[in-house]
C-alpha cells in the first residue's frame, strides 16, 4: 500500500466586499498577464457588453491595493493561488460572503478538507497535490543496476522512509553510473524560495502532531511542540546529503533552479507540487518524458506512514457572483484555459472526464486520489500562525544547513516563535 | 523695490513651501502620529499608545539590525575616508593622467545601488564558489561584501570633495611650510589636514548618514540573508512595514526611532567636527 502526501493548492477566489459596477468586472490576480490576457479576450468575446478588467499584481501588492482603494471602487474578485491572502483580507473585513451562491451539487468536503471557507468568505476553484516528484526513467535505470544494494525493484515499492533512504543513498553512490549530479534537486534556500521547506515540508510534522493531539483540521492551536521534528530532520537531511548541490551553495538556489535540474535530468527527485509541471515541461532542453514524471509521498519515518494517502480537496468558483466566473468554469473556452494553461485539477461536475488535466503531475495526483486504502494528509500548514513564523523557520533551517544551529535549536525555535506569533495574531 | 519684494515675498515662497509641506512636512508628521496607531491604511487606524514601540523589542531583529548597522558604518566611514583621502593626495601630486583616474574612480558612484549590489553579488559569489560558498552562506561574507561595495561606490565621490579641499589650500602656505623645513609628514599633519577640515566634516557626515540609510545595496547584495543576519535598519523597517501583516505601525515606530537615532548621531558628529574646524582655523 502506498502512501502519498499531497496538499491542496490551486487557485482560490474571493469576492471582495464591493458592489459590481455595471458593465465592468474587475479581477485582481497574481496570475501572469500573458495568461490572463487570453481570459480577457475570450470572456469579452463571449459576453459582449461586459468589460473584464484584470489587475495583475503579486499577492502582497494585491492585498495592499485592495486595502488602499476606497470602498466602492475595489475589485470584485480576488483570485490568488493560496488562502493566506484571504485570511488577511478577511481579518480586515474586506471580503463579502459568497457561500449562498456556491454550487449546491458539490459536497462540503472532499476527504477531510472543506472545499470552501467555512465562514463563506472565499471559495475554492481547483485542487492540487504535492509530494516528491521523481523521474521514473532514472529510477528504472537504478533498479536495473547489477550492484544495487536494495531488494525492491521499482519506485512503486517505496512506501516508507527506511526504504526511501536506502534507495536514495545507494543511488547517490551510483550517481555517475546513473548520469545524475545528485538524487535530489537543490534544497533551494534563496530569499523567497524556501517555501518548499518552511511551508510544505513542515506540514508533515504539523499534520502528525495535530492528529496525535486530536485537534481537528483547521482548528488553530497555540501549542505546537514540534513532536515530529526528528522525522522532519530525517527527510531534510536526506535532501541535503544526497543533493546535486553542495550545502554552502544552497543559499543562492531558487525553486526554478531546482526544477530546471530535474527537467534536465541532473536530479532524480524534487519535492514540489503538480503546479511544477509547467516548470518541468517548459524548461528548454527538458529531458524528462511525460510518462516518467511521477509522484511519491514525503516519507519521514513516522510509524504507519505506509497507509497515508492523498489529500483530496477542492475549491469551487462562486458561480453566481459574476458572469466571469460562470464563464470560467462552465463554458468550453473557459474550461480549456483552466485545464491547459493553469494545469489545475478541477474536480467539479461542470468538468467532464475528458476535460480533466492532461499534464503528467496532475494526472498522477488523480491516480493517488483514487488509490484504495490510503488516507491523505491535509493541508495543515494553513494553521501556521503567520508568515513571520515561516520566515523564522526558513532562517533557522538556513542556519542548520550552515552549521550555525543544531536541529534541536531549530525545533525549539519553531515551537517558541509559534507561541509568540499565535499571541500576536489571535 | 526692496519694499515690493517684501510685499510679494509670501507669493514667491509659496510654490517651494507647498512642495515642502506636501512632500516632507505632512508625511513626516503623519509618520510620527501613525507610530502610535494600529493601522492598515494611513487614514484608517486606532490609537494604541506605546504598543508599537513595545512590539519593536518582542524579538531581537531590530537590535540585531542596529548592531550590524553600527559595526558596518564605523568600519566603512573609516575605510572610505582614508581611501578617498589617500587617492585625493595621489591625484593632486601631479602624476600624469590624473584626470582620467579621477573620472574612473568617480564612475562607480554613478551606478544605482541595486545594480551595484547585483554586480558585487556576482563577483563575490564567483570568488566564493570555488570554496563551495556564496555571499549568503555566512553573515561575515555579507558584512565584508557590503563594506567593499560601499567603499567602491563612495570613495570616488569623497575623493572629489577632498581634492577640492586640497586644491583650495594656498600654494604660498605649502611653499612657506617647505621653506621652514617641514617634511612630508609634518606637511600632511600640520598643513594639509587642518586646512581641509571642512572637507573632512562634510565627508564624515555624508558617509556616516549614508551608512545608516543604506537600503538598495543591502537588498540587492544579500537581502538580509542568511536569516536576517545581514539586515540593516532601513531594510528591517521596510520588511516590517510591508512584509509582516499587522506590523505596519511597528514598522512606523521603528522608522521614528531610526530618524531620531540618525539625526542624533549626525548632529553630534557635525557639532564635534565644526568645533575642530574652528580650533584649526
């Protein structure tokens, strides 16, 4: 039985507390202009008389824009890739409730994850998963080696940390034979590029601790003890010690660098989500065949992790709010954009099977979602008290890599700052 | 004539005064007032007294940035001024090609801070790469990288001020000193340095304040990495205000403290240097 840990991502939409201006729909989004321009053209063609105004800003400036714009002139839709922005906007009372216009045919929860904000402040649009992405061609080459040190014969058989570690360390020894520079792509630690660790990886210990303490999903807690920090150290050390890049150079590596290493066949594995597909397929000189791009869960050495499966969650568009959103999720041209350009997984009933995504990672997320007997990990990092906590974690992990902090100090720092940030934000 | 100028004085002052009030006075007053408020937009907040100032010290970020900044400024003020003065002496000694060198030394000052930061980021990383390190691997690389960058940018500018000072020394004075038997050392100590006291004052003032106000170079070279250990005051204030939700007021309070601090240091230094100038005169 294979375990898979993925988490929800994808795009989220929120309706700002502002009345719609007749004839104009304003959307503020962090998605790039070359993508949204195509939406604008197609939408306006399908809906003559309505102008779609799209403001392309990164999430932080988007929030600032909404805050600084007087009521009545604010954009109608805030379209972001993670729920953090909505927490901030919600706290400032800049969002309007939109639950009553949600699609009634869609269930409240998929798995343990509520599709929409329980408070009705924002609605989900798509789902995504993350785990360890691996290049199966390199894995097959490894398992075909005459001198391999493990008994298993395929990457599918890896279902716990001990096995993963044995495979990875043996692969690293044979990196010359496999034609790779390291098993794992760079553990990117450049400023603004540590989110794969301070948010996504840290989700693993948070998940296990919350389950152990019987804290239900989504409930905030002041006490995070980092009970499973040793397990996080397991996998983090594995990333660092079997990498394409020397530890001292990681501070200058970005996520793009890591994804490029994977795409160019220099690394066999990289921790990321299915949104990374475009970064693999889009890299010039990409050497990884679509069929060889696969997911495995992030194993850390927790007892029973063999039974952990995919997190299934989804976000639903607030269909009735604007013609734009209805168009986006129900019209053929709108749906084609969601599937092909955004590469989102859209589990909604407005999407037929043949409209589901075709990129390899999104397909693999669906494969894991449909596996029997596996329970998915939820996206518990949404209860991290603040962005500052993540920054502090990134700094502490950087210190650990450079040898300025021991792992125990990293864990203690994480637990201390959690309390402080919880008190500051609650 | 005199009378009509007086009559219309207010009218002529008005444009400049308007700009000053809008661009400086109002933001400054609002800034100080807002440091006592919890706010998200500048026109929407509520009074919370000294809470923002208390929150500055809930972690060691601001103190660390302050200590880092003081160390950086002390070292760069000394190195820049020594370097600039040495160059100025060399380039007033009548060596061939003086003008070319002056231009070359001045040029880094014409490049923007962000670009400078990136250039030095490439250079330093290029050197450290062979050791398996980068400029953000260890805070001491960032520290010395910033010192080098700051020197590279400012030495040329300060050099020009020192050259002007040295050229203003009357030739007779130097000749008289030489006739009286002054050697190079005595000439430097007793004639040149006292005569350029005003240049020293202005150069120290400029380097001291720009050391504390450094922002774009800091952002481009290290962005405060590793883990905010090379973050200076200006960058820390920016990151607090824009990077930490709910901390806008704290960022503002830090900015107020920062202004007071820099003003105090600069005024003390000015008073001190002026006094020395008077003594020298």
